[in-house]
């Protein structure tokens, strides 16, 4: 095997700048000595890196460190709450949302609107999203933030490394490239990415969920009108050859069952998606998850029976995933997480019946509906932390 090529000075500098930022993000505020102790570089080397990051507006000095910190007392360092920020957007079947997150991970600006996006022309949807993006960007700039990039969550398959929505049955989109519309919406131009909402929800769970760094292997189920899933293995998304991994909603749980917009029959979405549960509960008057939750809590037998049926279908689909992947946990996110007291018992019974070995735990995400939007914005922030040179020195990189 050939020896690996030596690292360039540029690459080493980028790696070390990233190490400093990640150390402060995970453990800050820290002194320079504290950072040096965390990342294994000399105090002098860290001071040079910190000076560069401070000039770039990525780090700020808060004042003297508290007694008892590593090394001699020094100035405490924290990520800046001004300067680069991550823009996240979500295109849902029934809503649009945009938020701006600073480097400290705080949501500084958020805008959302109800929108009937099913079977709407992509151009119309993107025009409304562009207005939200411009509004959030303007408010973020008034807060002293400069968006470093945009990530957009969509409820469908996205071709790997592109902005093309290959198939989003619940939107009625097929082969839709939203890159040009994003480029027109972003002034000045920003790096932009488009990804499946379940993938971004899983990343939010990895970075922000209660499992923290200890949970690095899990299946994340994003359950709303549609049902998607994402697989995290050793702290990284398992995307598949084309980027389409995780289509749990289109795993058949009743092979000769109800037809599905994807072209199949008996898909999980037709038994455990939001609309399927509402239909089974006899709620066809425009009600939603809040009404389901309230009726279930009040003891409505029809609603509870519908939720048990959905939980059973979910457990059947999850059993196959657990047997195949052996995750630490299965995490239920999205809107249906609000119905977990009535969904999970039936799902757990199916898992117990069908899984061949202990399967870890089935838990509910505390992020709920916000997972994909937060995952989108935080993916941009993570990009800045990973590559502080590239993400802050190329504001006109455009949509990629």
C-alpha cells in the first residue's frame, strides 16, 4: 500500500484551527492553556491560532478565567455570538420555516408560516421560501450575524451532492432542481445544500439530543405526514450509494395493503403516517396532531385504537431495521413523537416479538418537530467549525 501523501501546511493549519474551535464549542469557555490541554498543542501554537480566530470574528475573549482552571490564569475564550451564523430552512407539506443559529448554537431568528405545499408548483413554494429567507437574513444581520451558508430540509429523496429533489411524493415533486431558485433567493450568494429532512433531523439528534456524544449508533425516525428515517453509524450518516438510505416510510408492512403515492402497496406511511392515523380515527375534518393527542389523553377509544394500529405497523418496520443494523437506540422524532404515550407500547411489543436479540432502547426525541430545521442550521455551523478558513473566506461561493 502506498504511503499517505504528506499534509500541506494549509491543511495542517485548517485542522488545527478547527481543533481549537471544536474544543471551545464542546468545553468552553476555556483559557488558551485549557485549549492546549484539550487538543495536545503547545500554548504558543494555540495562542497563534486563537489570535487568528479572534481576528476572523470566530472567537471572543470574555475576561479572566476562574481560579482552578488549567494553567496560569488567562482570558476565557468563547465562540462569538456575532459574525458567522447558520441558516436553516424546511419545506414541509403544510409549512415553511427558516431560522438563523449563531456559532454558540442559539436560535437567534426564526420565521414560519403555514403553507399548503402539497401538489403546489415548486416555483410558487420557492418564492414563498425566498421571502422568509430574506426576512430572516435581514433580521440576523441586524443582530450582527452574517450567514455563512444555507441548508434546506425537504420531505423527499435528494440526489447526492445536488439540489435536485428526485422524488417527494407528499409534495408531488419529481426531478425538481431547487438550486436555481435558492441562488436567486440568496443575496449575496451563499454556499447552499439540500438534504432529506430525516437526515437533518438525525444530525440534530446527534449534535443536540439527550444522548449526546455517548449515542453514536442509532436509527432516527422522523414521523409526520410522511415517515422517513436516517441511520447514524459511528457518528456519521449512512447515506447509501445514491444518498437514498432511510426510506422507512416505504417499507411494506402489509404487502397487499393500501396503495401508496410512491407506487407501492402497504407502505408504513399508509398505516402510521399522520393522515393515515387521522383517517383510522375517523377524523377527516382538517384536524391534526394536537386534536389526536387531546382525544387520546381524554380516553377516546377510537383514537387510541388507531394509535395502537399505527404503533404496531411502526414496530413491524422497525424490527427489520433493528435486526439489520443493530443500533444502540431507535429515536422517534417529528410530530408523531407527541403521540408517543399511545404509539410506543404497541411498537415495543412488535419489537420484542420480532427482534432476535436485545435492541437497546426506543426513545422519544426532545427536539420533536424542530429536528430537521435545527439540523439544517447546525449543519452550516458545523461546517464553519470544521473549516473556518473556507467557510468564512468565500462568501460568494454560491449554491453547491
